[in-house]
C-alpha cells in the first residue's frame, strides 16, 4: 500500500483536531487533505459565459466569428476564463437586447445609443461610412458637404443623422431592396452604408456605373456597450483596463491591420 494512503487516517484525525472540527469531519474538504499529503491537485475555475450581440460588419463582426471586434473580445476575455457566445442580429435588436440586460455586450455602437456610463471608456474604432449617390449628385460632388439638403437613406436603426452635423434630410428603411428602388427612382439622392454592401446594391439593383460610391463621407467614433447589471459592469471594467494595456503593447493596431488590411479605422490613442 502507498505510504501516503497508509498515513491518511492519522493525518485526517490530526487535521480535524487542529481545526477544532473533530465532531464534524464532513466539513474538512478533500481538496485541503490532498494538498496536505502533497498529492497533485488542479483547481477547476468556473467559466463565465458572455453573450455578445452585433449586426454583421465586414472585417469587424462576420457570421463565421471572424473580425476585428470578435478578435478584440477574445484578447480581452481569454477562453481559460470566459466563454464568448456571439450572435449576429439586426442593429436595432442588438441595442435592445443589451439595453434591457438580455445580452451582455453589444458591438460597434455610437455615443448616445446607450447611456455613457454603459459604454466602453475608449473608442474601439473610427467608423468610416460610405455613400452610394445618384449620377446627378455625383456630377456636382464636392465632398461630404454635398449631402446638405439632400434626401439620404440608410438601414433602419443606423441613426447616422445623430452623429453628423451635415444638414441632410435623413430617412431609414428596413428593406434594402426598397432603398435601392428609391435611389433608382431619384426619390433619395444617396444611400449611406459600407463600400462592400453598396457594391452589392449596384449589382443587385442593376444601377449601372453612373451611380457612384463616395468613400468616408462620415467618420464616427464607435464603442462597445454593456448591460447595466452586475455582470455587465464587471465586464466593462475589465474591458477598459485591458484595452489600454493592449493598445500600449501594439496589439490593438495589429488586430486592426490583420482584419481590415488598413489602419484607417484606428481610433486616436486612448
């Protein structure tokens, strides 16, 4: 018989006596006894589940779980301690889920869409929004200010009018096909979205080469938002401290470049 096992009854009685709990041996944890005997023991840490919601953003939050936003979360919440559960949902729904504490983190939102106290301390990305414009507007384009006074449309929930000082007539529409039809019929002068999506609109709507994409007509700081419960506050606190550390180490810049091929969306130094 192994010597450690022979000594087990004796050592157990001494532990009980020393702890003053000799009448209640069930209170002595086997874990402590194993440590006392010098036997190997590995503690199992509880893995915290984090529910993350986001609209789909190319190079930032993709259906397959890739993108700058997702990689940033993986760096801040390592899999040894956390289980990240990603869900791609419409933008307005992602805000709703976190606002009412039905999800923990929402990605890529603007200031004012949740209370400031529930936003990340640091800007996570400088969101560059593009425009698909009619031939008429393209012919007189002089920059983003050319949208002044024009009827401009975007997907429901995007709220671009809240993050720019350009005085445009702004409307939203839940269906992309309707936005494209309105542009083609000149009921609107421009669609605000991202370049890859706008290219698809041109192809799917049969718009032709006369409709032009104007890049970076808006540049808006984006944040991550957190639920207002205790878990959300703890996750927010960790995010803020870890983001600064990763920035100082150069990791944020590397993740941006790796996922987007550019540092154009990199925020200012925190």
